[in-house]
C-alpha cells in the first residue's frame, strides 16, 4: 500500500519527524518559566536542552544500523513509543535533574525514529528526482519543526502548565503509530553489519564530557583543573572512538564515507549551520522574555520570521540546487545565516527592540531553508541505498552535534560574559549569599531578586543584569556568525558542484529483493 501511495508515506513520516524536531526547540520558550518554577540556573538550562541532543546524537548511528538490519518500520514504531514515554516523564518532572533524565529518554526514542524515516523514504522512492523531492520535503519539515518549536511552546504555555509542551507529543505519536502500521512499508538490509554498542558508548561518553566541560566552564572557571581535565578526557575518548571505528569490523560510523566530500563537507555544513541556529534561539527566546518582557506566546510568535522564511525557502531549495548546484545553494545559505547572526550581534544593547532583530532573524530563516534540504540530500545521496539507515543517521548526528554544541558554546560564552559583568557590579556590596547566587546564576534569577528588592535598587539591579546579558549576547552571536561564515568558506572551497550518482551495490540489491523493489 505504501509503495502504491508513496507520498502518503511521506506525510506520515514527516508528521512524525516534525514532532521529534519540534522538541529540539519547543523547550527554548519555556526556559524562563523553568527558571521561575524549578529555579534552574543557566548551566542547568543548557543541560535540559542538550540532554536530548546528546543522547540523540550518540545513538542515532546505532539506531540507523539496527533499523537497516532488523526492519526500519519496526524501529520507527519502537522509537515513537520510547519517545512518548520520555515525553510523559518530562511533563510530570518535579525537579531539574528528573527533567534532564527524561529528556535523555526522549532523545533515545528520537534516535530510533529519525534514521528510519529517511531510510524508508530512500527505499520507497527509487527515482532520483522523486527521491530528491521527498527528501526535500523531509528536510524542510525537519527544519520547520526546529523553527516552529518556540511558537508551539508559546501557544501551550499561554493556556496550560509548562509540562504541556511535552504532553502534547503523546496524541500525535499515537496517531503516527496508527497511520504507520496501516500504510508505511517495511524494508531492511540483512547484509548490513551488526550494531556497534562499543562505539555508541564511546561517542556518548566523549560528547557528554565535552559538553560538560563547555557548559560548566563559566561556573568552575575555564582554566580550573576539573574543566581542563574533563576537556582533555573528552578529547581522549573521542579520539578512542575514531580509532575504534577505524579498526572495528562492524563500525557504526563508516569512516570511508568521509572520503566523499559530498558526504563530509555537507555534514560539516549542517553542523556549523545548526550551531548558529539553535545557539541563537537559546539566546533570543530569553532576550524576548527577560529583556523585552514578552509572554511565552508573544515570544514564540516573534520567532515566526525564522519559521516563515524557512518554510517558504526549503521547498524551493532542491530546485535551486539542481539549477545552480548544491555548492552555491548551501554556501548562500551559510552566508545568510552568518549575516543574520552578525546583524543581531551588531545591534545587541540594553535598548535593542524587537524590530531591530527582525532583519537578522529573516536572514537566518532564509539561510536555513536554503542549506538544510540541500545538505541533507547531498549526505544521504552520497551513500549506497543499502546503507541508507547509517547515512540518514549520520545526517541526524550532524544536526544534533551542531545544535548541542551551539547551545553549549553560545550559552557558555554568554554566561561567562554575564557572570563577569555581574560579579564586577556586585563587588564590594553586601549582598546575601543566596541572592548573589541567584543573580550570578542567570538573568532570570537576577530579575527575580530585583523584583523582590524593589525601589531604585531593584531597578538598578535589573538594568545592570539586562545590560550584562545583552553584552554576553553580542559576544556569543559574534562567535556564532564567525562559525557560520567559516562553514560558508568550507562549502564554497570543498563541496562538489554536482550530486553523486551511485550504482546499486550488493547490499542494495539484497535489500531490493527483500523490500520488494
């Protein structure tokens, strides 16, 4: 049935992937609420966001290989079930640490779901042009999910408690499971290598240690022995992961794929773009609520320029890539993202208004719409169809690593600058330890203390905290713009101008027999 109505399959898969990607950013608009309700610090906010991305990135490749070997539809359904369970746990979390753990469970479910969706599309659409359009729809939906997350979160928080941003996943997942059972075809490639749990453990451990060092550095000190030690340990573990994959008979990450620049450069471009996109959203949603005083719904709606431009541009980007080539399309996307980040950084002061940042947000949305479908099609199209699960999982890893590092690095640069400014402002003043901890811990904490103090002192504290936050935002977004611009240079210098064409390999032929192709 699914192969007779392939676009119906795409709709089911895209709706499912939409909700998985919405959860990458839906939490951003609730961050100020979590500061107030759970008393979360800035570093804890980063962990709440990044726990999802860290586990998702670490398990995606294992999920892709398992789906290839044992059945893509089966793991798609399993992933949705685990994702729903994690969503319920997150919704009813009573503390920051429980919420972080449940977000990690959601990441595990997403890791089983995401590679299966793209693999099923790759199996259902055998014509390269049709497959490119289907992948474009998938990639556009993925990017749209990231962009509309803050809007969806704002709508829910306007009427319900903060846990609703997770509980809303459950009915959508149930509908997706029912539709998938009815129309999505199954396929697999039993000739694919068995899974690589050792590689998964090393990747999660190395990535987790790296995130810890970056996120906790503002609190512990960038040159403190524990941060330096954990940072070096992370690099050692990640190097061990590469060595393990190079020597393994069944690696979860096929290092030979990176020899093809259509794979490696396109994946790198996604990582660098998502670094800026998700890092900027982490900062902007707090700016809109804490600095400008918008409600979660108002803040979410004001992210709409990113979502609108991305939604309009993404469907057209495959056509543009066929006309001018993926190199120029992806390069233009990264230049636009860099320009948007630079514009917002340039005008970031305590007097900045929403209208001031709209041009930059529009450029970011335009750039993401150009880049994401183009790079995704390049990554997935560069691997044999028999390895579609691993190829699509690698694409997902590029997304999640970029997003997680963006939140970690931009959040830490922001936090370092904010803490330095506020520590200087509080120096020599007799401030209770509890209040000082709240003030230095986050902008939200400082504004709460300012509200409690009231009067002229409270107003001066609130102004100083907002000024310190915007100073950190200027520095962090300038870093993000530099990263995106570096990605543009890399793409224009190294990404081939035309897509690769693969002949079916032996594994692919086996899959075609089993999958009914």
